[in-house]
């Protein structure tokens, strides 16, 4: 379900109209179960907008995480990764990925709160 394609008139917005849409979304399915009908109705009424604006401004002031801190392999590895020539790209079996895979939850947690900076030295894109 592509939520960008869904339009709800403000007069129709309520927990009864939002909940089924969000429950059918792979991105919001689990999250929406933690919201009460009252909280969803607040989203519709707009009472959350001032806090959203404040949160958005706070996110804009957060320094992004440099890409090289995610890979921790150096410039050449980052360049090769974007060229498609690393074990991360081709899944080579003779390279141990246990250490790299163990970092995924930590990186996911950090990136859920902080943007990732695009590497400046990558000229491919």
C-alpha cells in the first residue's frame, strides 16, 4: 500500500479511517497498534503540528553520520562498494561477514535518529 497515493479529506480524517489504512501498510502495521484512537484523532485534528515542526527543526540541526563511519573500511572500500566490487555487493562466501552483520542493529539504531551523510569522494552518481 503506497500511502503517498492515499488522500483523506480533513472532514473524513479519524481513527476509524486512518487505522485500517495504516494497518495495511508494511511500514506502519506494527507501529499503529501502539497508537490509541485518541492519538490517531489528534493526528487528524492537527494538535500535533506544533510539536512536529519543533521536532523537524531539531532533526535539521543534527549532524549526519559520515558514510565512512558506517563502513569503517576506508576510502578505497567505499569507492569499490559504490562501484559494485566488494564482498558486500557480491556476497562472496570465503569472506566472513559475522563482524559486519553484528553491527547492523547498532547502525540501524543510529540511523533511525540521525541522517547518513553521502560520501563526498564518490563521483559515480
